[in-house]
């Protein structure tokens, strides 16, 4: 949360919450966020996690939404979902 941070936690959380509200909740897919390490010691990754039974459905909806919103999001991305659902 440093003033010069290019990826503030509050911005990342807001994008994730928007995605959950606009995509997952309307489909009835429950999700959680989990943190993980990144190659940058000053940053962490946040993952949106869904049940394995709903993963393919959630991933397909996520890829569609991310493509539609690639110009109005900054921090959220697909994490190579297309490779995971094939």
C-alpha cells in the first residue's frame, strides 16, 4: 500500500470483487480469494478459487468477461485459463 505502488491491494480487491459480482454470483458459483507469492518481493498474487465441480464453467465465463473488460481492468488477468480447461 505504498503511495507509489503500481498495484495497490485496494485496487486489486476492488477488481476481484467486481468480477465475482458480475460473473460468478449471477451463475451461482461460490468463490474465495487466496494469496500467494510472486516473483516481486513487494507484491503478492491473489487467486479467485472455485470448486472443482464448477471450475470449467467459471473459467469459461471468466475468459469471456476478461476479454470484454480488457480495457477497463488493470490488475486482473486470466492466468492461462484456456490451457486449463482443454
